[in-house]
C-alpha cells in the first residue's frame, strides 16, 4: 500500500470560479537563471510553470478539494473531464494550499518531443524549489532522451524525504507513447518521492488499471466535477444573481452541472432584465455557450467527426449502427468511441449506446440547420426506418412524426399491433400528443385507425366511429399492405390482418361505450379469427391487445346482465401474467369483478376485489420503464382513456364505486361520499355505461340513506345514451323510484314501478319484495322471493333481505316465533358482512325483535351498542335487556360506526400515522386551530378522549 503523508495545507480564501476556460493571469514564480532554454534553443515559457490565478467569481468546492487531498497518499491522480469542466482551477486551488513542493507544468503540443517534455519537467522542478542534481543532466536533443535521464530522475526523487507533487495540466496534448512510457517508468521507480497529478480531457495511455487494482490511483471524473444545484446557486450568487435552489436545479439539469456552461450563462444573465427568466429559457445556440462549444469541441475535429456529430444531434440516444444510417457511412463506431474517450460531450450509456450533452445537442441542431439546411426531415426518416427495423417502436414513431411522415408512423403503430398502447396507460399520453399534429394529408387506413383510437380514447364517439368506418372501407379494398418495404423484413410483416385486428379492438371499444353488447360479441368473434393470421410473436409482445378486447367484451356482457359470461372473460384478464402493458387492465377487470360480486350480493368479496384492484393500480402508478434504447420519446406515462386508469390517484374509478356501495350498505356514509367524490373526478365516471350506472346506483342509495328521496330519483338515472338497456341498471333505478314513492306516501305507485323486476337478479328481487311489503302487498313480496333464480350458494345480501321480508310477513301474520328466528338468522348472516342497510330501512316493526334474545346478542357491538365500558348499564342497554321497545328514533343512532366528514376522516388518517397537530395542519393546508376543531369532533363522535384511543377505536370500526 502507498505511504500516506500528512496533508498540511495553507489557508485558501474561497473567492474564485471553478471554470478552466476562463482567461487567467498567471503568477510568475522566480525561475533559476540556468538553464534558460529548451533543447531547441527556445527560452522556457515561465507562464507554463505558474499556477493559474482564480478569478473573483471562483467557487471553492470543498468536497472536491477533500477528494484531491487523497493524491498525497497515492502515486497517481487523474482529474479527467470535458473542456470547461473546471479541472485546471480545481487543481490550482488545491495545489496552492499545499506545503509540499508543487511543480506545475501546462503541457503543449510541442512537448510530444521527449527532449522538450523532459526539459520542461526538470525546469518545473527547479521553479518549485526541488531541482534535480547535475547527475540527472539536461536533454540536449529535442527528439529524444536516453534511458539514463529518467532513471537518474527517478532515483533522486525516490531518495526525497517529502514528495514532490507534479501537476501536468492539459495532459491530453501528450500523445507520444515514448513520453508516456518514460513517465510511467519515473512514476514507478520514484516511489514515495513523487505524486503525479494529470489534468486531462482524455484517458492517458498509462496503465490505469494496474494503479486502480492496487489502490494507488485517485480519480476525479466528469460526474464528480459537475456542479450540484446548491453549488450552482452559490456560483450564481458570486455573479450577483440570487436564484432559488429549485431554479438552479433546472439549470443544472440542462447543463448537467457543466462549470463553463453555468458561468457563461451567469455572465449573460447579468445583462438581462430578468436574469431568472433568462437562465430558464435562454437559447443555447445564440449564446456564448454555443461559441465556446463550437470552438472547443467541434472545431478542429475531422470532417467525418463533425458530420457525425451534426447528424446525430437529431437523436436523443444513438448507437454506431443508427449513426451509420444517418451518415450513410460505416465509421461511426471508432468515431464515437474516440469522441467519448476525448470527453467531447458524447456520453456513453452502456451497451454501445451514446447520447450528446443536452446543451451541445441543442447547439449542434441549430448548427445543422445552417450548415445542412433541409436535411433534418430526411435524417428523421432514416432514423425512423432503422429504429423500426431494429425493434425500437416508440423511437421510430417519434422520428416518423418529426419527419411529418404520418403514414409511416401510423402504419408502424398498427403493423406492430401496438394500437392498444393508446388505451393501456403506457405511453398513451405520449402517443396521443405525438399524433395530435397529424393532419388530413395522412390518408392511409392506418392513419384513420389511429384517429379513431385517439377519438375513442377521449370518448368522442361520433368522430371515432366515423374514422373507424372510413378505415374499414379502405381495408375492404385491401388498401393496406406492409408499412414500408425497408422498415420490416417482408417475412415478418403481418399484412392487413394487423389492421383488421386493430379494427376489431376499436369496434369492441365502441360497442362497450355505446352499450351495444351484440356488436361487442361480433368484434370478439372477428378478433378470434384474425389472431390466427398475425405472427404469434407480435401477440406475445403486445398482450394488452387481447386483454383490452376481453375487458371491453366483459364490460359489455356485464352491461347486458350476463354476469357469469362477463365473469369468465374478466377473470381471464385479471389472471393475465404480470407485465407493464396489462397492469391497468388487470386493475380494471378486477374492478368489474368486484362490481359483479356486489350486484350479486357478496359485499365482503366485492370489497376484497376492489381493494385488490386499487393495490394493482398503485403498483402501476410509479411504472416508468427504462433501459438502454435510442431516440426521443422513451418515457412512459398514464393515459386518460378507457382502460388507462388515469385520474385523481391510481385506479379506473369502478373499484372506488364498489367500495362506496359497500360503505352505503354498511351505513358508513361519510366514507361512501368521499369514495364517490374521488370516482367522480375520473373521465370514465360519466361516459362509460357500466361505470356511469354504478355511480348512479351508489349516489341514489346514499341519498336514500340520508332521507333525500326525490334527489335520489334524479341521481338514479345514469344519463348515458346506449343502444341496449341494462336490466340491472334499470331495475336499480326502479327500486329507487319505488322507495321515493313510498317515502312520499304513494304505496300504489311504489308497487306499480316494481313491475318488471324479476328473480333473475336476486339482490334486486329481495329489495323489490321489501318495497312491495312496505306498500302493503305481502303476497306480491312472497311471490318475488319464491321466483328468485340463483345458482350456487345464496349471497349474504340476498339471504339477509329475504329473511327480513319473510320475518315481517310472519310477524304481521302473528307468527312471532318464526319472525324472531328469521331476524336472528338475518343478523347472523349480516354480522359477517357488517350489512346494516336492510335493518335501517326495515321500519319500526323490527325494533322489538332486535331487543329480544337471541337477536339482542347477535346485534350487539356492530348494529346496536355493546355493553357499557365502565360502571353500570346504560339506560338504552337496560331497556333492551328488559325487552322494552326502543324509542321511535332513527335506527342509525344505534350504530357503533359514526359518520365522519371527509375532512375529519383526513385528519384521522394522519393521526394514525403519528403526525403531530402541526404536521397535520401543514399536510392538509389548514390552520392548527382548524385541525384541533376537527380532532375534538372526531373524539366526540368516537366517544374517546385521547389520540391513541381514537386510532384504536377507528380501527375497530374499520374507519381506517
């Protein structure tokens, strides 16, 4: 291991700028009188031995200085970065604080001759007060030196008690292998006497891997040289510009923390009337940054390298093959490797992919338009076709759009069976935005299909179906062939089958949105046949297409009341193997399955499926697929159309409606309202028939539970126009209307409305039976119950509702024993699901029955109050035990579960997260006093006095 030395530093005042390209005034040291010339007879240039002076706007970055201090413990240190990265002034600032002798030498192109290089090295040692003895000698021949000079120098250095720090600035100018070999020899044999620091733009020819493996190398590279947002803000402050860290972060993102870019931008911003706006929006190609980069990076490159850089500037990412496609040459691989090695603002991404520094790319694109006007669209076209052939569809689409080649872009999307990506949430917003400029000049059937998909994703049914009809007419004439003979191998081209399969998908979606189940069935049948005609590989790559078809078919079947047929296809989608392209479809199918369970009377099952759907949506929300890949448009985002799951928070909305419906049946009205409000913010809440009907159902039941019968009737109408009426949606609307008639004293009208509610829908049938009984028609009520047709076990909601109807019939007939038994059975079934609504709406007849054993015990703790927590019995509990009828007060007051407002629920949730009152106030943008008021209300409703008790009680009541 290398010997380490104490780092004793001179104090340095942090008042300069970390930009190596800023003109500096050197501090000229005293140089010994002899020798005074190099082997060519030219006088030594003393400025090459001087530490550059740090300007007044220099920012000392202590983290880098601390890292450089490690150079005293390793033989070799490398400071490697692009032009303007701040390498030179960083090294100078560090060197100025050292007490050890520091020999500084700025290398130039002429030093490639060994004699000249070593003459300058020896002179730099003399300049710092550590001269070599006469035994080392001096080079007399510029073209070379013998082995004796390096050997003698290494021997003398190795004998020193304290090391000499030799800094070779701009070492990228040194390209002579002979000099590098001699320098490596001296470094290896000088031992503890030499610490070599190379400041360079390129990778030196020294065997760095050996030093790295031995732990004898200190490295500072581009990533570490980059300014952090905090450092950028401090640098701007030195230039008289006060910028928030967030604004500085945006500038750092654009410049990648490049020192020269920050400084030059700051200098220009000082001349602007609005410096902050300038730094946010400055045009890179019209700035001093452009002058710097063009002069330092582009100028001096070979014509081939310049041409390559200009052409790849239209790409965000590129590889040699893609670059060759743009240049029509085959030299991209060595050129790109060389540009990266030379820190020419070409960044290596791994796996042979590169990208340009963002600012450099901006400037090159502007320069391209000047030097090669009109070539940019052709470059995009070439890139699009190469990317298409190579399987990079998103990037191919982006470049096709950039070239205004809309027929190519639309054809590539359709040909790849990727049109479903407009609906699945993955890239849907990006794709919709990408195709938004497409005009009428795109005349292919594929372009019409994309227009149709875009319109249908926005629920624009009229335009969407018109474009779909137009595409189908064109396809009937076999107008669509392979997208482009050069974009995909002919043997792999799916031909018109891919477009027809895309048509079937859009037909199924249109059928779903218009409530036309027969049309959805026809589209599904057509899709089954067409899937046999497209390459299996494409179907495997795009599982979202089949999942979308089945989701639309399942939704249409659900609308038609074909519950078991709907369950079959939706279960298939829910069980689709995990993957990014189907995650939101799995969530939506699980939401539909939850609705099916609810409509069939299985509350607990419905709740579990709805929560699972939300969980799936939460996993999808942070999805941002990434990886090595070229071109623009590589990000992913959530969409807003059917199947996209976008909106306020994760989920398609239907699962929230199911949870709200379950909450209404459990008489958790505040929670139901909050969930209903969340679902209402989603686009599909009023446009998708199933979702619209579900929302109408929940809203109407919630209003009924609150005693607002007339408002419930208005809310029960889904307000969507459909080709076919939904039997279950119509039945629930009739139930609400009947309940309203009863509430307003019109029993005959209530009974008349219920005509048409059949036993095919058990949940609706038992509710209709209860309403018939309340209207004074017990025979009709019993007939409805007897006509229920259900397969498999009876759902809890059906069992509870039927038992209560029969209990009332028995009670009114004087059969109290049977009535008590049936109420007890209903309580037993309801307790498992916490189903309270049937008891709350049963009327006064049930109250005496609830007060008798065993009903009292079965109701206690979830429907009626449990035993008192302290002391003697409550007055209400005593009355219940004596078998006395309860007071004629609303039964909801017997419930343990209180109704919290939405804001109270928000506060309670944060209370459970152990947040303080002040933290809750900040998180909800409320005052502390307002939070305290909500807390008092929560404590009162939960009958507690402390935070911990409130959280515990809320969990017992499943409010959390």
